[in-house]
C-alpha cells in the first residue's frame, strides 16, 4: 500500500506509433481524482509523435520532464515497433526517470520496460495475444498473461488496451483508498473493479448454443458474501454440475470460483475498513471470513498490510 497526500506528478511517455486510446487513459482516469494527480505528456525529443492511427499527436514536453515525475507511464506501440533492443533515443529518455519513481506500462509498454532491463527478476503481464512473443524475447521474465495487471513493488504492468483503466484505478485505490477510486470510476462510467483477469478475453471455442452463464450466480453470491458459500452452493444456484460450473466460471471470469470469492470478500472488507468503525472480527463476519485472523491473512496477501494499518491510513486521509 502506498499513501500519497500531496499532488503527484505523473508523466506519460508517448513513443512513435503510440495507440491513442491508451495514451489518453492516465489523463482521463487520474485527472478525475479530485486534483490528486497532475498528468503531463512527453515524447523522447519534445516533438509530435505519430500514432498508429491516421494522425499525429502534439506534446508539450521533452524527456527532461521525466526527472520530475513520481510516476511514469509507458504507453503502448504497435507490435512491429517493439525491438528487443531499445532505440538510443528511448533509452536516453528513460535515463531521466528517478530511481525511486513508480513506473507503469500499459499493454505493449511492457516490452519497453523489459528491453530496458526494468522487469528483470519480476513478474509482469502484457497483451495476451503477444504473450508468446514476449516469452521468446524475454525468457528470464516471469510473464503472467492471465491477469489484468501486475503490481510488483514500484513497477506495474497492465495487460491489453482497456486494462490501462484497471491499473490506473488501482493506482488511485492504492494511493487514496477505494472510496476515491470508486468515485473516479463513476465519473468515468467504468467499473471500479473488473471481475477476473485477462484470461476471460482470450479467444476460446464458441460455447454450445444455449450454454448457461455464471453471471447470475456471481450477482447472487455478491449479495451473500457473509454466508459460507461453497462450490456446491454456487453450482446448485446455477443448476450445473460441479465440474461444468467450475469450467464455465473459469472460462468467463478467468479464475476459479474460490479465488473470485476471496477477491470479492477482500474488496468488501477494504470498503468497510475505510467507511466504518466496525471491529476487524465484525468485518470478517460481514464479508464471509470465519475469523479476524483469516481476514488479516487474506488482506495482507492482497495488499501487504494489516487491517489496522489500512484503516488508519485511509480513515486519517478522509478526515
């Protein structure tokens, strides 16, 4: 968890061949966070950059501004512009980034971080369609193509395209808590937290005609997180066999039902820690963990801190 009270400068590096949609994500999401972030855009030479569409994008800053950033975002470029060796001008631009700066990549921006040596020994992700190419080019990096983003200390990588929205909302949630992140999501008309990971978007065989969905059961479960829900309970509600339900759930959400339940319970617990004065054991009961110790274990696994530290950080900020 990383708490920031002052306005943080975020500098977005636009490279030649940038995807316009992803380039605009940091400004749109972080710019909706009540003035907590100042988002600026630069290129490697201060000149306009060609997009992968039929227009050129003008920028106001050169690479020197990267030295002033608390967070740097590397936006994606088209696959044919992703060499294993960084062009000299890109490497020189990245040299301006402070050693303590947080670095975020969106989509194929992970190739830039990998070529710069910034992902060595780390877990990372990128667009699922390019996972095989990434592994061939950088076999020493622990690639997880199934998730929407990976937060590995000060280096964050996100998956394809719109997962840039997910990782930027994660930054707001990590810095300022889920209440502000949820408000930003509402303002931008996007979900505050997407179920599952990138695996649900990987091309799969077309399901049989009339195949049932698990969406209704997920909504049903979210209203009953305080109950001790089992796989059998979920499968019975969906009117499927255990095996069919587990397989279909994983196909739709990108993770197992058990992992998804834990994720939803932790998210609900974080909200209650921020917005209520309930004791940890009471919150554990309301979100379906058997004991306060179980809540502490799962919260620490998710964000690396105890419930008391999380509550103190974000309730103090709210006051």
